[in-house]
C-alpha cells in the first residue's frame, strides 16, 4: 500500500516503532544558489518534524545532500552539475559543494528551519551504493553494459509493477520516452543508471567492479535511507517534481534490493511559481533566498524578511501551489505583522475576575488541522481568531481571566512559535521598513531645523542617532545618506 499523503494521519499514522519516527527527505541538489525552490520542502518538512517532536515522538530526520550524480540534462546523460562548475572554475568539486552548502545552511537558519538529525552526502556513501547495486544485480533486476549498470525497468514491472506512486504506466512510458543519442547501451529507454562509467573529462569518479565511475542519482536516497532508517521506515518526503522519476526509481530499487518497499508514507510538497510562471533561469525569475532577504532582484520591489517568506509559504497547504508576487508577499507581511502585534499585546493584557471570551476550542482546532494532513492554513486562521480575542480584551470589549490569558499565550507560543516556526521574539518587526522610515523622518526634521538655523536641534538629532549607531552623511544636494555603523 502506498500512502500518498498524511491525510487523516491521526488514524493512519502509526509509526513502525512505537515512540519513534524515521523520516527521510530529499535534500538539495547542491549545484545552484540557495533559491526559493529550496525553501518550500525545507519549511514543509520542518513543520512536520517540529509537530512530530511536539507530539512526543523521537524523530530521526535524514535529509541528504546530493553532491554527485545529478546530471545536467537527462537523468542518465550529460555532465554532473558540480563537476561541470568545478571544471570551469578550476575548483576542487568538494569546494563547490561546500560553497553552496554553506549558503544553503545560512538561508535555512534565516528561515528558522531546524537542522535534520543526519545530513549525509551522496559522495560519502559510494561504498554502500556499490554494495546496493551488487544486490540488485544478484536479484536479476539490473545489467552491466559497457562499464555502466542499468536497472531493468520492464523486467521489474512484470513482477512488481512500476509507476504506482506517480500513476504512470510502463507501456505509455515506453511509447513516449525518447532514446537519446548515446543511450544505446540501455536495453530499454525506461531503464535508469545505477552506475555510470565516467567519461575521460569527468573529474568525480570512484573505482567499482564495473568501471571507474559514479553512482546514479536515484540510488543515493535508497542507500542512505536504508543505512540510517532501516529497510522499512515511516515517512519519505520531497518536492512533487521528484515523484517521477526519482521516487518511482527509489521504490523500484528498494523492492529489487529487499523484496519490499521501504517507505510507508510518501509526502510531496507542491511547487512554487513566480507571477504565475515556473521558476527558470531563462525567464529571469530565478530568485535566490538571499535576494528575497535583501530585495536586490529586479523583480522585487522591496526586501522580504525570512519570516515573511516562511509565513507566506505556510499560508498555503503544502499540496497546493504557491504563487510568489510582490503583492502577495506584501499581504503576507501585513498579516504576519498583525499576528505578531497580537503576540506583543498579549504580554500586557490585564486579567479580570470574570471571562466573556471562549478560548477553549482554539487548541483543539489547531491540533485537528495539523492532524488533517498538516493543514497549516487552518492553523493560521485559528491563530488569527486568537488574535481577534486578544484585541477585544486589549480594547476593553471583552474580559478574560488569568487562565484565559495563559492559555492564549501557550497556544500562540506552541502553534505559531514552536510548530509553525515563526520567530516570536522579532515582535512586530516583520519588516525593517517602518524603522527605516522612522530614521528618514528624524533626518527630515533635522534638515528643517538646519534650514531654520536651529543648530541645537539639528546637532541633537545627529548626535543621538550617532550614539545609537547610525552614521549620517550630508550630501551636496542638501539631502542626506545614512547607514548603520
Ligand atoms: Zn532523493
């Protein structure tokens, strides 16, 4: 049985080993900058990880680093992306990997994504991958061809059925898969590489019984999933674009290797579009996370804080699409500010002896939403209901006891802070923009003071700003520039 989501997970989800959950998520293919596409799976599975831990499970969360075998064009053709960059820029391939990995980790920290329990590199598990291939060969579902090893998809299909996860049919696949040039060493166009003989210019290669070469991309996840989580484990996640062929191939590999499929629940987050278009370098809308945080991409009208990006992604259900636009992000920024203002107001609420509010159902509603296939938009809507109650109490339109206020505080801390992973300590500062405007305002007042030859006020504003850490420079046109020292 293949479960394609965590829908009604309360009834369905019983971990394999009581009290512990094994979870594997396909991590970044480390060849590009930490871009927006990396944010969604990371945030989706971070919320699941946080929620499972909140429920009291001990979670082993494995998120791999694809640093070898992810090829430029077709899955089995072309050049490894890391190797290509290393060759062009005359770098050691691991330098390329580390460079991108550092950037990725920095972006994940900014997004408040918790580090997984284990972050294995494909390049660090070559021996295990070779052993895995040997077993598939022994089982008869792979063949050696000119130093490469291919998985025999039609043969596997006859016995076990191929394509169940993605709903693909082998006959259709055979009819639609083009045999690319140089692929003649494969018996069938649907077959995929478990091991590839390295071309002479290929700089990342390892010895094997078949050739000096490198493992195919799909293999690393089957191998490292089994190594760290066992032959059967609870959850496997990734982006919807990985369902086929990557996860379909993973299933085939693990069934050929062990006789049974390794994964009990598959979870796939949907994709991100920008202004209704798919992200792509050729479309000029390939925006890195750093560019979002600093507002430096031409398509962005302002900077968006990491918490705004996180909140925006969680406002949609993980199986639905998310379309990024300046308008939508500004909407999320306002919404997050309202939410964090509610949290701030909550700290100063005065209790009454009597209560006119009903906070009892809020917690249940949040749990029900999370148990229903991780429905974060319903959690957010419920937390806005909590904010409405907070505002009513704050405005004197409702009364709450100390117990009500404590419950509201615990709900906001637990669901908004701990599980959705929004940093509450940032208070209402979802964006720095209001603060920047406040500095501009002070400097405008200083300019007016100068115009009136009110030197005392002008110097006071400059000196006080300097004491806080701002450096102010007067420009020739009578304006000013400022920066934080
Ligand atoms: Zn994978």
